[in-house]
């Protein structure tokens, strides 16, 4: 389900200096210590968090012992990720995890599945740079996912 989600990916055409939007398919890949990385554009993080855990950082870690909190910090360190800022969690709470369009039979549902728990431990910041797109024969300044 995670890999069937699409997100807006913003990039700037270097020739015209205009922003363009394309759809980017979320990518799930194995990472360190049995964890998985989910690759999305950085602007889509609040939307993603609303889909997997419609809650805030305190609610995720409430009732956890200091030992578990230290374990999460150690896991972040081993995976080379940073803690997600609280303002991103707050922004994610304002997003709907499920969407239904009035004039369509299509809808989107979050990634919350019974019996499955996603532990969001942190984020990695991507670099931005120039990338040539052979399909459009243009060069863009974009997030290098």
C-alpha cells in the first residue's frame, strides 16, 4: 500500500525558471538494522505522517519508558536520521488521512492497517541540485531523491 501512494514533486525548470509539478511514487526500501526507508519529497512529510500516524510526537511516545526513548534516539543515530520537528507533527494533524471526492468514485485511504504498526523514527534531508530529464530534454533544479 505504501508504494501505491503518489505525492506532488516540485521542480524548477532552469531555462524558464518556472516551477513544475509532477507526481512522485512513494518508494519503500530496506535500510539499516531491519528498518525501512520511505522515500518522498520533503514537502510531502506532513501528508505522509497524517497517513501513517494521525497523532503527534507526544502521543506516539506516551507511556514509553526512558529506556525505550533512549532506544529510539539510538536507533535514529544508527540509521543516520534526525528527529522530526514537532511543528511537522502539528501540521500533519491538520491533514485528513482519508479523502473522498464528491464527484468521483475514487478515494484515498491512509496507511493505517489493523495489526501493523509503523514507527516513524526520523527523517533524512535530501540534497537539491540540477538534474537532466531525458523525457522532456530539460534540466531542472530539484530535490535529489
